[in-house]
C-alpha cells in the first residue's frame, strides 16, 4: 500500500498564498494520476486538481487560474500552489494517487487550510 503524506496547510488571510506538498512512499512513475481533493465542513469531498501521466493537468472551475499543480524535483512529490485564496477555499485538503497496477487508489491523511481574516 502506497502511503501519502501531506504538509503545508495552515491559516492565511484572504488573498494570501499557501503551498501544499504531497510525498509518496513510492515513485510517482507508478501513478497514472496524482492530485488533490478537498472537503469543507458539512460538504462532500470534491475534486481540486489532477496531473495525469500524459502531463495533462485538470482543475476544478472554482480554482482555475488561482491554483497550480506541479511535480517536484524529487521522484515522489507533487505540490499544490494556492494563490489568491478565498474563504470558500477553507477545507481539509487530501492528496490522491492512482496506480497503474489495478488502478489502486491512495489517499493522504489530509491537511487543514483555513482562509480567514
């Protein structure tokens, strides 16, 4: 089972920035998709962004133009750069990866992002 560990959450004022990191216990070459989801209080988990092995990146409309998903220089990390943050971005953010083998999906434990003045 691949382990994913997020870091970088915190509290920021509206308009501020945060960068989330996800470190996997295996090389990302074994994933055909890696990305981020979030869950706000009282709401279902929702898609934020995903990076496919084809280098295509997809974003939710709500974050397009403000968030950037990228791979790290290390072979097992990816990031979510979040700019122009809004209060509605407040949520627990989870990193996610889907393996080539049997399409096995892994989730991190989540990191809290709070956008508030």
